[in-house]
């Protein structure tokens, strides 16, 4: 295999399908069908879509990182209680791909430097107030992976289950499985048993940190009987 092919293969191994949020803002809702067509034509899958109207409090939560921006109050006034379209979209390296497709957040800059971007085409701008172009830019998207998790969960909590499971699985492996497995493998190297697989299996069963100390079965049955007798007597009194 040539060096260029090997490099391409390594690059493909690093690529992964990413979910991200695509939000069509009120000023661009009338062009929603065109924007969604552009999204699909650029290789994205639309996993979920819904029309939303958010309260000022919800806008504050969604755009919390913009709180210190001079346009923040105008942003709240503009977006709250107006129709928007939220979509969860996915593609290989989808977060950066969607940000590139949207273009710069400022519409004037988008029209000058990225004229084919969605914000350049569908965003609105006030040439007398340059800063206004930052929030009436037609669309919003997650800036990074952490933001995508937060924002997808905000609009589509039912889709967040998969990400939560993946995260919890990795965390569980790191905390509960890997330390015990590493210790077992170290013991295996020291002992050098004839049948290493069986030896390791027995060792893991014995040293499983999740083993529970169950009470004696007889004692448990007695406790169940006492509970049943107590419940019966209370029922009789009532």
C-alpha cells in the first residue's frame, strides 16, 4: 500500500458520524424547504425534525454562552415565541461540516467571504447596525461536541439516550472493569498457569468487585414471613 493510501485509510479510521443541531431561525423559516434540501444535498441525514416556539427563559438557556454579547437581549426578543424549526442532523464529521455549510455568524462577513453559505443567502443584516447581523443570520448550529450534546438534548431528549449509553459504557469500563482486569492480567503473568484462560476466568469470578454478599437464604425467608405476618395483622386491624 502506498503512503498516500495508508494515510487516507488512517484518516477514514478517525472519521466518525456525528449528530449536531440545525436550527432554522424565524427570519429564514419561509425558506425552510430550500434549506433542508441544501442540508440533504450536502450528505446530511435529518434524523428528527420539529417546529418549536420557545419562551424567553428557554432562549436564555439555549444561548447561555452568548449572555455577555451586546446583542443578547435583542436575540431573546427576536427568537422568543416565534416559529423555528429544529433538526437533529448527522454526517461524518457532521459538527464541523454543518458549521462550514452555515458560514460565518455575521451575515455581512458571510456575504463577503463565504457567499455560497446558508447564512450569506438566507440571513438578514442591517447595514447601519453591523452587529445585528450576528443574531438574524438565518440558522444556528452546535459549535462543538459538548454543545451538540446539550442542544440535541434540549430539543430532542429522546435521541440523547444513545449518547448517554455510550458515555456511561465508557465510564463504566474505565472505573469498574479496567482496573480489575489489569490486576488480573498482572497476576496471570506472575503465576504463569498451564491454562491461562481458565485461570483468569476463575480469578475474575473470585475478585469481581461487583459481587454482592447475599444474606443467608433461611434468614431471608424468615424476614419475608415476618413482613407477611405484619402486613396481615395490620390489614386485620384496619
